C-alpha cells in the first residue's frame, strides 16, 4: 500500500473516532504501575472486564511493593473474572517482585527492560510506554490491529511482530501512537470479527475484502 492511501485511511478513522482530552487508552489507570498490571491482565479478555477489577485490586495492592508480597490465592480471587487467572496472578506478582528488586518499585521506561518482565511482550510494552510515558518506539498489535491491518492492506504478514514492522514502515512515527486506538475503535464498532457491518464502514472502499463481505 502506498503512503498516501494509508494516510487517507488513517485520517478517515481519526475523524470517525476523535480523541477526547488526549485519552487513547481503553483501560482506566492512574499511573505507570497500574497500566502495566492492567495490560498484562487484559490478555484474552475484554478491557471492560479488566476495568471492573481494577479498583479492588489496587485498593489492596496500590504499588509494586504491596503486590510483591501478595499471595497467589488472594490475587486469584480478585482477578478470577479476567480468565487464565492462575497464570495472570503468577505473572503480575512476579512482575511486581522484579520491579522492586531491579527498579526500586518503578516501571522502567524502555522496551528492552519491559519485555524482560513476566507476562510482558512487545504489545504490552508498547502500550505501557505509549500511555504511561508518551514514548513511541513501536505499535501495539492486538487481535483487532492484526485483523484490520490485513483486511485493509496495511500488512500481508501473519505474525504480530512482522505486522508491527510493516505498520512502522508505512506510517510516520508521529502517527504511531494513534494507530492502535483507531484500529481497535473501528474493529469494535464496525469491522467486528464475527459480523463486520460493511454497509456503514467509512473505509470500505479501501478494504480488500469488501466484496466477499457484501456477498455474505
């Protein structure tokens, strides 16, 4: 896809899903520690579900020091509704311990450091760096971003890391921070995985699958 077409698609999406008060996060957080933990918990579940357990979790464990001393069972009881709660509880406790041991309880501000934490890959690290610190060294690729990037033609790759590289090459760095927000917004509102609503899609003229979608 040529740069001009990609920029046009992004501008259409930006008009359709405007950013209000600079908020481009779907998770409600107050500090870097919270967005790190919530993003780890958001795997394989909805942001809404994660936001629902945010208050009880951080009331009891407000920082890395408190969470590092938590018991597995207690954390599991709080985050149970997010699914895969045993693995997630293990990861967030281990991450808290690592923050205490290596970073004085603070969240590191580099991709290299973040991806060494339990349960943290490039997607999570990109979200934390973007939302918590305003640092953009990449683009968070989740299921929505992956699906829409392939349908629109931003990338022909299948793996998330490869899709991220394609997006980074296609768009100017000043645009990176908005791509995840815009594609997720469109993927939830219109271009859903199960039944995309092509009739109201503002970028359907740029979709490689529009004809097969309309035939359904």
